[in-house]
C-alpha cells in the first residue's frame, strides 16, 4: 500500500514538473515588454550601417543588425526641444507650437498625454536619464525619476578651455583630452543607465527607460583615442560645400549656435582647417557615444532583459557638416531633417532596412501598439510603424517637417519647401528632385516645366501639415 502511495505521489510530482515550463512560457508571453528609449543629440545618419564605412560605430552597427532600420526617417522640427516635444506627444508642430530649442510640453500642450505618462499609468516604471526633453523639469511628474549629470562645462578638461570658461566664455567648439571616458557626461549617463537596469531587473516591473545621450552635440569634446580614429588628413569637405544662387537666401543661416564658441568667426564661411577639425571632432564624438551606448546594451543582455525589451534609438534631428556651407541644424535641407531611427523588437526584427518615408510622429503610436496599450484619443498625428515591422506595407509614405516659416513635404524623390505667412500663403518656394539632385543644389520651384508639380505639391502640403497648423 505504501509503495502504491509513493508511486502515485511520484507520478504527480513528475506531471507537475512537466507542466511547469508550459506555465512559465505562458507567463512569459503575457509579460509586458520593456522599452529602452535612446535619444542621441544631433546624430545624423552618417553611420556605418547607413553606408558610411569611414565611421566606426560597432555598437550601433550591432543594434542595427537586430533592428528594423529606417533609411528615410525625418524629424518634425530641426531643433532639439521642439523635436523632442513632438516625439513624446506624437503631435506635429504648428505655426505657433514647438518652435524653439527650449520648448516645454507642459506649457504648450499641457493636455497631452506624453509617452512616459501613458506608460506610467499602465504600470510601467518610467525613468528619464540625461537629455530626453530639453528642459529638465518639463512634464516631470510623468516620470518616476528624472536625472541628469552635472553641468555641461564638465565636458572640458584642457586648461586653456577651462580658463575660457572661468572668464564666462564658451570654450573652443572642440577638444581632445587624455581623460577617461567615464568622466564625460555621456560616460556618467551610461553608468546611470547600467545601474538602473540592475535595479529594474530586481524590481520585476516593466519599465520605460529613456536615455538621452548628449554627444555628438557641440562642443565636440571626446577622449583623444576617439579623435585618433579619424586622422585629419583623411577628412574632407562635403561635395555640396556651396550655396547655389537658385536656392532662396532664406534657406541659409549664420549657424549662430556654432558662432557662440571661442575662436569661431562671427560671420562668413569657416576656414578649411577649422571646417575639417569640426568634422573630425563630430566623428570622434559619434564613436565616443557609440561606445557608451554599447555599454548600456551589453548590460541589457547581461541582465537577461534583452529578450523582452523593445529598443528604440533615434537622433533628434540631422546636422550640417559643411553642406551648403552650413553648420548645425535649423534649416529644411535633408541634412537637417533626416536622422537615424532603429526599432528592435525581439523575435521580429533582424537588420532589415526599409526605404518607406517615415516621420518621428510615427514613433509614439508604434510603441503604444507594440506594448498593447490604449491609444490616447484625439492626440496622435502619426501612424504606427508596426505594419513595416511585421514585413507588410503601409499606405502612408510621406513626411512633413517645419522650421520657423519654412514647411517641407517629403514625398517620393521630392523635397518641397514653402515659406508661409500666418495665413498659410507662400512667399518663397524650394523644390529638389533627389533622383537627379541628391545634394540639393538645383532649386526647381521656379522653373516653368515644374509649375504643375509645384501646384500639386502645394495642395498636398496643406493636406498633410496637420489640421491645427494655422490655428495653434
């Protein structure tokens, strides 16, 4: 009798053991995905995985091999605060909304449900590290924690620049220093993200972890070893280092952001030596921030979180490295508007590139759908990218970007820009055909043979620039 009892008991135990993996598997399927939301300031799509082999970006290359890579992703506004506000609300800029670098969501659209607010309300732990929104305390209650490292002056280590700063000047626009990368702001941001991943793993709750890396934003300060990757003799000016007369003068600017740094002339083009050093410094900062992102992604895998974490990496806008003799952003040439976008969905994305035109207002609805959350009503102006992630087509295939009076429609090979007044009436136009003119050197808008196309694009621009464009 006793033997029979033990036999039955052992049978129950074996059945329980066999059933356990299935139960665990079901629990795993039902678990909400984590979100690792990585913003990189001023990152243009001049990267190895985008076809720029001179850039050393091994960690971003690895992430791209695991992601869906968007080859034609465009920001809504080529200035940091406004672009980030648009991304985190899913709303477009208008004539009077999301205009400048210091845009605040809680002042301009206080009724909007931001991405972190939505995820927080859905049971997620939400953390903002580094520069996610431009103003640190903007919509701060939408996060469980907002953290930034110390002052940006910590990016300077050489005595000459430190003396300039002590005299309340900006320092040079670039610096190479024999300093450990952990002492830089982005090194500190990476360390904070790594510590957070450890804590979040232990907590066991789903998380929305936003990481805002600051390089390659000016000043181009990075450890010497990253500068050494790009010998100055190998650096060249872009082919489009010119300002054609057919292009409206309003398309160009004085790159005031750069002019505020020491030893930069207040007007006119830069000399060749400084121009090349700026390009070299930008490249050094790209490789530097690539290394910091690599540390973070390594920790994600080490903690066993990668298989249930959606990773989104984006640059807030493009950046000019001498194209059209311009520096910085703040214009509607493609170099200012196009930016990297990667979305890694475990089990679905494996390095495929898509050439569909996408825009940053599409990020919000994509993450909401991927996480299985409820879309906020009457707010989002983009469309989910999930069909593209699933290998299917998407009807939407355009982007609209804006800076000050200039509004650009990107459709097919055409880049069409109008400068408009408060009534929406155009007073200047610019049209480029990227099929024949990828460097944007010949403005077609005033040519007789393009009049019909311009009329068509004028109508489409107004149909697509947002229902509130003129009213808010």
